[in-house]
């Protein structure tokens, strides 16, 4: 390993063409810089400076080493600068359903990141029940989840209207048993769908199970079956409300956070504003 301090002394001697001037530039004595050069020459096994020349100049081995020395010193300076920059050195872990990550929420994240370069936002999208479990186990600092009712420790809660949807080109009547397009097991909408079909005394089966909201909406759009979906997400797809079932009771969209002060609290406030605007004109629970 070539000590950067020795390389710095060597390049200073070459640049100054003088031991005396190099020592002055590095704020050290001439004997010290001479000793450091000697140590470097011992390490590489060759003389690096023509000491008898006036002005002094590198030997053939010194010329070969010089380019590498400058690159090594430049990389060291770059590494020191990178490590000295606090950008992204802390993280805020956020969990939320994928349909909440819309343009308004992304802008909120962007504005916060510009104000706090030292903070990295680690965002995970997923199913609400899984997000809730992970929040309770400490995996997230902030979480937005959907549930039948908000928990007592939520920071804010807003109503999410939900309705049954079918393809815009669906047939006038659906076959029996009724084909359903559902989220994976343990999904909140999935359970509500099954309960409604059973209350209606209808036969049903899962014709398609999607891993995320987009997959489910595309399947409904393609006519694979009926599904219960957030009204706010359905407008971008060729689907229509299924009139016989219509709307279900709104689901609560609730925001939770462990911390009450500092940057996390600041971000929670901004996210709460996005959720309040998203719930209009229904207003807050």
C-alpha cells in the first residue's frame, strides 16, 4: 500500500522542482519531506527523484509513478469529499398503499428531500395489513394504511370511497357463479368482496388475483370479473361502477408515525396535507 502522505510529498517535489519549495508548500521541514521521499523510494524499490539535477526532476521510475500518484490522490480527495457530504446519510422509512403514491405525494417527497439533503426517503408500497404489521414491529417510521376504522394512535384519518367496478364493455348480466378479480389473500378489499357476495347469496369464485392495484384494474378492464376498488383510482381505466352493488361503506385511510418532532414530524404534516386534499370534497373523518 502506498501511503497518500508519501505520494503527496513526492508530487509536491516534482511540481515545485525543489525540496525546499515543496516543504514550504506542505508546511513541513526539508528534512521531513526528504525522509518521506526516501520511504516511498524504499517501498517501490527505485529512486524517484534526480537529486543532483538542478532543478530536481523525476527519474524514469518517478515519471511512471507520477500519473498513478496524482490519480490516487485525486480519488482520495473525492472519497473524503463524498464522505464529508451528509446527503443521504440518514433515512426515513415510509410504508403506504401504491395508489397513495400519486403525483401530489411524490411532489411532497421531492420538496422535503430538497430541504433535507441529509435524509434519504425509503418508500415501500404494499398491502395495508402487511404494512400495519411491519409498522408495529418497527420497520417503518411513517405508514399510511387502509382499514375499516382508524386506530386510536393514528395522526390523521380520511374517508376513502370504494365501489364495485366492471369493465366498460361488460355484458348485461354476469354468469353464476360470479367471477371476482381480487387482491392476494389478507387484502382488505378481498375480504369485503367475499362478504358482500355471500350476503347477496350469490355463488362466486376468484377468476383473477393480482399482486397490485394496477394488475387488478387491468384485469377488470379486460372483463375478467368484478372487483371492489377505490373510486379515486378507477377513473384512469376503462371501467364503470357495477350498479347492482354500487358503493360500499368508505374505508379509513389513516396516517401513523412514531415520532412527534423533527424532520419526521415535518414530513408527516406535509403528507397529511396531501391526504386532506385527496379526500375533498368529502372532508376529514
